[in-house]
C-alpha cells in the first residue's frame, strides 16, 4: 500500500515540478550562451549584447529563486489539500494506515527537494564552467582546501555520513512543514494562520536551541583544547555527528506530532 500511495503522490506532483526543473535547464542554457557572447564582445564599451546578457543573468537568478520558492509552496499546498482539504475526505476513508500516508508524502516531497537542489547546483556549476577563468579559480581553491585539510582527515566514511546527515535534515524540514500544518488543524477557525504561527514558534525555539548548543560547544572546546590545535579537518570530521543527531531527533518529534494530529485529532470540518 505504501508503494501505491507513493505512486499516486508522484503522479499528482511530477508534471508541475518537472516543468519547473526543465525551466532551470532552459535558463541555464540561455544564460551560458549569453555569457559566451559577452566574452566575444569588446570590453571597452557596453553594447546591446552586454545589456541583454545582464538582463538574462538577472532573469536566471530570479528563475532559480522562483523555482525554489515555488516548489516549496506547491509541496506545502499539496500536503494541505490532499490531507486536510477536500481530498482529505477521500484519503482518510481508504483502508490505509496513517503511518503509510505520512511516509509516502514525506518521501515524495523529499525526493523533489533533492531533485530541485541537484538541478540548481549542477546549473550553477555548468554556468560557471562557461568562464574558464572562474572555473579554473574554483578548481584551484578546491585543490588548496583539500591539501590544507589533508586527505586523511576527510575519509570516505565522513563523506558518506555527511551526505546521510544532509538527507535527514531534508526529511526534518519536510516533516516540520507537515507538523505545523497538522498542528494548525487543532483550531476551529483560521487553521492556516495558526499553522504559520506554529512554524514561527518552532523556528524560534530551534534557533534558540542551536544558539545555546553553539555557545556550550565553543565553551567546552575552549576548555578542552586550550593548548591543543583544533583544525578545520577535525571540525569537518565531527560536524556530521551533530547534524545527523539533530536531523534524526527532529524527524522523530515532527513525525510523532503529525501522526498524533492525523490519527487522534483529525478534524476536516
């Protein structure tokens, strides 16, 4: 049943979100063509080609921002309408476990977020690669950083765990949206407004906890390593532990909040 729910969720989202990522590809190709034209023009004067290139680059940046924001808004809208909106009446009458509903929506939404991030990163790299000087400088900077950190300080295990921590952080963000929307349903009126208020409140608490944790961590490190060198390699090697732990803990909390409202406090009025 989980597979069927994910298939249905994918069918309901792929047309619009795939079109948004195709827009990213198209704008990347157009921006690169304009950058290549700029390199062939006379740098001593500002021509119409330069003007068009600048406008295209501004449009490119705006389109990347629009795709990110649009994807987020659409996924939030999809979760709300299909779970607590008109479609929710049908969904919750199906012989489907609440856990399967939440997991299906989280996995599909997280997949689209990852696809979106991947397209944008590849777009930026591809665009910068059109300028040999910029790309060469980037490669030199990466090589210098790796040499500074040392290959032995960045193990394959560290890279894998860092990617895993990044994955759980995405799950946590998706689940937080679902939890805020679910908590907003506890109100008889102004459910969307209360959902937004819950998000602001949770965000404030998260920032407070992160700030306190950072202060405590810096204080402990200063006491323990007062006479010991603490390089970037050791920082990079241990950073994934905190991110992974925070991601898993956030996923558990937001998942349980969503499940509790959806299974025990469901109100579609």
